C-alpha cells in the first residue's frame, strides 16, 4: 500500500507568536512545514519560543 501524500493546509497568521502557540499547544508531535508565502521563505520552529528563517522557495 502506498503512503498517503502530504496535504497542503493554508492558514494566515498575523504574528509569529500565534504560530508558535499553535505549534506548541495544538500541533505538538505532528510533522509540518511552515512557509511564509509573502517572503517566500521556509520557517523553522527551532526553539519553543520563536521561528527562524530558512531557505527560499
């Protein structure tokens, strides 16, 4: 059986604090990729308090 392909779920966040809260409290343990479409950069959730900019896409 083939694995299920990843889903794209888009959500607009107005500040990084809300994203960090979501990742810490509601999405804990789930594998996610965080993309900033405005800046065209991937964001990494490295610490429990902030996001770090990564590669462009």
